[in-house]
């Protein structure tokens, strides 16, 4: 099973593909100082397997390691992810 998580900067999207098929994605809008995650999606027949968590964790790690941007969790899933990972709250836009 070929699995890849990547950042598609042209489409403003982090995504997870398995065997070439899109499984989960996190869309965002970027400004000068922040990145707002606006929508998280997982293929309905594959939900409940942790794919969205995998994508959001990758995205948060990427933002933290490669930018000085603050994160705005506009999508419910990303907000919930930060509720479950309070140790990462320093990345949030205040």
C-alpha cells in the first residue's frame, strides 16, 4: 500500500493519498501572519481510521517547522484537534 502525505502549495491543501487515491485533506487560507484551516475532509467510506488526524498533525508540524505563521482553526475538526493537543496551543493565533 503506497501512502503519501504532502503539502500541495498550489491548491492550499495538505493531503493524504493511499495508492494514489485521495483519502483525507486539510484546506487552508494563508495571510501574512497566519494560516487558517478552513476545511478538513476524509472520504466518507474511510472515516474513523485516523486519517484526518494524520493530515492535521502533519500540517501543524509543517507550519511549526517551516514558517513563523500562527494557526487559526476555522474548521471544527482542527479546533477539536487543538483541544486534544493543548501542548501545541502556542501555535494558535490569539
